[in-house]
């Protein structure tokens, strides 16, 4: 009896011990099923629209996906299954095994075989079928579909054309400068011929142009190739290209046009784009020049002037601001290298002249000074007027009054500095009013609305410029006549030279400074100057671009008598060491030392 009790107690203890033991479940897939969600479709992406090309029947069509995780130690096979859009995928009527007898995670089929397969499913020639499709995996016991159900549109063979590449021009990444009025300069576009499919119509071509980053689904414009679209080339003049840009909203010729281009080949209802695209970066420039005493009458290197890019004026009106001496002569020239390209005077007087190409008479300057010279080639007129860019704005009293223009001081060819004495908005202006109705009327400039900071507008419609930390120097700079710009600097004036404590170091903290008195006048007192040494005036530190010196270049200026100054003029010699008062009048280009 005792033994029976012991056995019973041991059995109960064993059962209790088993009940208390933790069961460790293996979470890995060990059942008969394939793990749902373990494989996904990678290509083609859903909503793909694929037209089979009859001209390339051997080109493969490929589908790919990731591998499924099997539930048993059996190989997995795959097949592509599909139904027409809107039908139940479990009742699929389209199916194809994957590569390697269903073992691969790819399905590769030539376009010709796929076309025949679609034909066997009742899709007519050149017809389209919209499908929902997925991949089914099987381990011999269970079948599992990918969790992805993609849509796909397939179009059977109809017309077709072979792929092709572009030959040229090579991608133009560095901006090409072109004359938008030229009908004798061309871009030559060339590409490989595309061959139509058997029975398809001859291929016709168009060159497509789009903005940088565009995909040509909605190109800016297109141009038919040579020979009514039949040739694999296009010769297009600079003018035609520019006119096409203008007609499609790209009218601002001060801005670079960053384009891409490709070629479209069409055979019947088949459209084939070239397999590559090329960059075409353009800047459109019309040029006019002057030649005369200002460049020693060098017809091979005339001085380029500014094109007026206002509405209706581009390629017609050009202008510049030039410092002339009495009796100087000049002519306008539309191209370097040949006097037949120069305009001679055939009539007019008192600053308004009639011009004609290839005529000998020059324009003669009556008095020394800065002049705005203008040519209107549409009317063969020239205007020679004493004008220079100054400033108008809130700092004036009354404000914005061009009749009391704040003068601009000539500091170099097509460069003028004006002192803005108060904070707030201002613009550059060269006239006496706000009338710009003709080429001989006023001009004004603000910040270009579409260009980077510091670029002036060219149609008198720019934004105001803001002066901060007045007084400031405002520099009007058309040294690049195709892109006038501006800068602002603190309004300063220093003496520089070995006669001063700062020597010739244009960034020295020891350069004697003059104080602005208003109305272009500067004054410095108790300035020590060393006898036998030289000095000149520095407008902006850390550059030699803006300085005034004496009108004589041999340092023989009698500084105590005062006199005239000019940009980049000669050094002025100090006779004896001492402390001096120095005055300078920028507006009248004079100075005093006493």
C-alpha cells in the first residue's frame, strides 16, 4: 500500500512540474504554408503603361520581385497572374511562369512573344488591355499571392520605330552666347536614324525643347526636322530659336535660358523619343559698338555698348555713357572688322543726327563732358546728350524728383557713383522727368525683378533699391553692357600714398579719412602730409578700382593752387611736410589743399 502511495505522489509531482515548465515557441516559419507578405514586386511599378514596339520584337520585357520565404523544405516556384481591370484576381485568366522553369524571381519575355500571348488572349492588333496583376508563389502544397496588386496597361504591336541616339551638338553646359537676330548663324542638330517597323509609315522627326529638368511631356516648343521632318538633322538659325523662346514666354533676354533637347520620331501612331537628352544653355545677345578717339579708331576692337531690352526696343536701340573731350569724334559700328559696318552722319545737328551705313562722316563732340550716346537703328537716328546716371529716391526733398537729380560721378567707362545721403528706397536715373517714351528721353533703373541681387533691370520696370547705413555710395556699372549691375558701399573718401601715414596700402587703417559735407563735398583737417612724397584720393578701401588723381600724370600738379581731378588720375606731390586741410568736390571734380 505504501508503495502505491509513493508512486501516485511521484506521478502528481511530475504532472505539476510539467505544468510549471515554460514552453519556448519557435517563431520561425516551419509549417506547410508560405509566409504571407514575405515577397514583394519590384518592377515594373504600378500604373505602368507599356507599348510593345513592333520595330524591336526581340527586346525583352522583364518583371522582378523579391524571394518568398517557404514554410517547408521545398523549393518555391513563381508565376505571373493577371486579370482584366475590375475582375477578381483569384479568378485569373492570364498567367506566365517565371524564368528557369518558375524557379527565378524574374520573368523575361520578348516583346514578340508577349504580343503573341496577348493575341491568344483576344487582344486585337494595336489594341490595349488594362490589367491588375501580381505574383503567385507555390511550394507544391500551398499557393500565396504577393500582397502587391499592381495595375498595368499593355499595348500590342502596331506601328513602331527603332530606338536611336543623339549625335550633336554635344551638351552645351557652358553658356553659349548667341545673336537672337542672326539668320546666318545656326545650330546643327543631328541624330541616328530610327527605322520603322515592317509595314509602318516612314519616320518623321521633331526636335523637342524643354526647360532644364523637364521630361518633354509638355515641351516649351518643338521644331520639325529638315526636309519636312524626313531628315535626321535640323539646321535652325539663332533667330528662329530665339523667336520660338519669345513666343512661349521666354522674352527676357537678360536671363540665361537653361534648356534640354531631344528628338521625337513618329511612325504612324508610334512615338519614339531618343534614348538620351542634351543640355543647351543659351544667353541671347544683340551687339552694337562705337569706334573713335576713345579706342584709337581700332575697327577690329570697337567698344561694345548697351542694348535697350525694353518692350519693342530690343535689337533696335543701343546706348552708352562716354566721357568726351571737346572735338572728339566717333561712329556707331554694328560689327567689328569692317568700316562698311559703320554708320556715318548724313544729316541733323545739335545732338540729333541722321545716320546711314557705310558713310564717312563722324559725329563730333561740341563740348567736353559725359554724354549719353544713343543709336536707333530702326529709324537710323543718333542722339548725343549730356546725361549721366545719378540717383533719386526717398532721401531727396522733395522725394523722387529727377528734376533735382542727385548727380552720378564718372569713375570709369560706363561706371558712375552717386552718394545717397539717406536711408530708404532709391533708383538710378539719368533724366529730368519720368518720361521714357522715346530713345532720347529719360532712363532709370532698379533691381531686376527676375535676376540675382545686384542686377539692374533693363526695361525701367525694376524694384526699388534700399539704402541702409547712409550715406552710401551707389555704383551704376555697365562695364558688362549686356548685364548692367549695381553695388553699394559705405560713403568714404581717403588720402592714400607715401605722403600719408597709410602709405600705398589700400586697406591700411592709417589712411587719413575725409568727412562728407553734403552735395558731393568732402573735407579733412589737420592731415599730416610728408614733403617730397605723393598722394591721391581713394573712394573705396581694398581696391584700386575707384580713385581720383590729378589731371596731369607726371606728379607736377601744384596742389596748393587746387585744380581738377579725374578717375585714375596722376599722383599729386606734396612740396613740404606739414598738417593740411584737404577738400574735394566730387560733383565738380575739383580739390583744394591748404
